[in-house]
């Protein structure tokens, strides 16, 4: 069952992106510095904001989300399994070309930590040590094999524009993703038991189990997403974790969650600049994330765009026992997160109704469609159904059938055919009569000749 659950969730996630999701994407008034952005409501899967969401970008340490997923799905009890740190797994970091990209959690050679502790180090600090230690252990001493599992999982989830080359997120030109793919991967990760608790923690205490550890005492690690810290200038209540990442050649990235008034959002920002126009370092990814979350919190609320009880139209029903009309209503309600400053009355309602409706009609029977549009974007298409039963009138039905018969093409064909056959019959009769007269006249003439010949002989 443990293996079956993630597969089922994967299928549900793929189909959770509805065909008729809110297609209207609203644009904030402020500048978004990140090159790619994708923001959705986690409950409805409505897209709140997007910018170059399908463009290829480098994921940086957002890779750690998938690293954590593979570990959690391959370890039944992360508190019960301990791993001793081996600093030979850090060798690649010493020769790394862009040292400012490296992130450490001060995990030293010989430290014995639980898988849980390594996961917190990975998700809160982007620990390169934790990434390689976990990948080596759960890849059976083969980090490349572990990365293979990451790519297989991405394909299973449907993240078709994502390719992983390592478990830590350091620069590799072939390691790419998109904002949409990272949103899809994270939605899957949130279904994996233990992931959300780890990825949204503000801080965690690491405490090696071995007495010969070089650490004199336990130490605390804090989440790199400073929007969730009340001590930060960027603090915004309601924002949680999940992951940040930076690459000198790939910009600043952040993937975070937020909730307000019961609405939950997921935001992905990729490739924000490191520096402002004056060359000063700036956290543009953090600034973008805070601004977009605050914008969503303050400007979006659930609104009913189409009520199930709304009376759309009346349709004429032939042969009905009653008024001759049936009221039609939407089959279902359409509600969505909606931008407060946009009046829902501006939504276009394009109605298509059935023609030549004949009784009987059953309540709930489809008699048309209504298309909701805004700025040439289709929001939803809903069936229109009969609000009540309409019974057939026996008298009207029979009269209609009689009328239909006498006005039908079949009746015309029958009349024409009858006329043609009658004319043919009449022509045959006339021909037969004329032929009979000719025969009769010929027979009379022959008798006269015979009489004349034989009559003279008798006199002799």
C-alpha cells in the first residue's frame, strides 16, 4: 500500500489541473523582477498569476524538494535510521567553480545524524552535505542512481520539462526545470507524509548522537525563507517555507506557500536578479514573493460567477401538456477566486439552446450550454438543464403526428407516386381499349369478306 499511495496521488494530481480552471490571470500593479513566476490556489488549482511559466530555468536548490521526496518514499521511519557523515562525499564541493553557490549546515565528518535531521538540514539551509549524504545512502552508494530515481519520479508526476543532474542543485547546464513543473512537483511532495512539516519549519535543532562528534553542543538551523521570520523586514504573516535556491549563473529562486482567510497559495519564482541597478545585492526573489503573496491575500476572494439557481431562459416545448415552455438553469454552480476590483457582471455569458424540443422532457435533461468568458478567455462551460419535467399531451401529440405526416416529404412522395401510378394505369387502360377496338373492327371486316365469298357459292 505504501508504494500504491504515491502512484494514485500522481494520477490525481495530473487530473487535478482541470480543463475548465479559471483561465483569467490577473496582473498586479507592481513590477515582478523574477524571470519566471507561477502562482496557484492550492484548493481550486486556479492560476492566480504567471509569467514565462513554461520557460526553462535552473532550479538551483529547489532540486532538494525532489531529493526529499525520494528519501521519504524510501524510508519508513526517518527517526529510526541514522547515517554517519563521510566527508569524502564533499570532495566535489572543494573544486566547484562558483563557491558562493555552496550552502552548508556545518555537518562534519563523523557526525551521526538521523535521516530526519539530514532532511531538515537539506530543506531549511540547502545543505550540500546533507544532499550528497542522503543521495549516497538511498542510492546504495551510487549518487547517480539516486538522481535516476529523481528523474523517474519527475516523469511519473508529469514534470516533462524537468531534468535533474544532481541532488543538491549546484550548477549544471543540463539541470533545468520550469515554474509550472516545480509547482507540480511540490504539489506532489505535499502529499508525501512528513514533507510539509519539514519544509515549512522555521528552525530545527541538530544534535549528533555520537559522543566523539567535533561539535561541542547541539546547534540550531533556520529556514532560508526570511518572509516567515517575524524578525525580518520582509515578514508576512501566513507565509510558510518551502525552499529557496541561488546560483550565480541562474539567479535567485524561491518556492513558498501561504494562506489567508482559508485560501492556500503556492508560488514559484525563478531567476530573480542578484543585484540592483547600482550593483548592490538585493533579495529580489524574496521581494517578489512577499509582494505577490500580499497581493493575493488582499485582493482575491471566493465569488459565485454563475448560480445554479439562476434562470437562464425558457425553451418552447412542442406537444407539451401545459404552458408549452420549460425553464432552464445551470447544471452546477461556478465559483472561483476572483479579483476584488473586477466586477463579475463584466463576464460574458454566451448561451446555446437546443432547437425543436419535444415533450416529454425530464428534469435535469440537457437543453443547452452556457460559456463564461472574460477578455476572450474561457472561464468555464456549463450544461443548461430543464428545471422541471414536461409531460406530453396525448391530443397535441396525435395532432402533431397527423400534421407532420401530411406535411412530411414522405407524404409528398406518396402522393406523387400515387399520381404517377394512376396516370400509368390510365394510360394502360386507354391503350388496351384502343387495341381492343382495333382488334374488334378487324374481326368484323373479315366476317363480311367471308360472308361475301361463301354467300355467293351457296347460290350456285
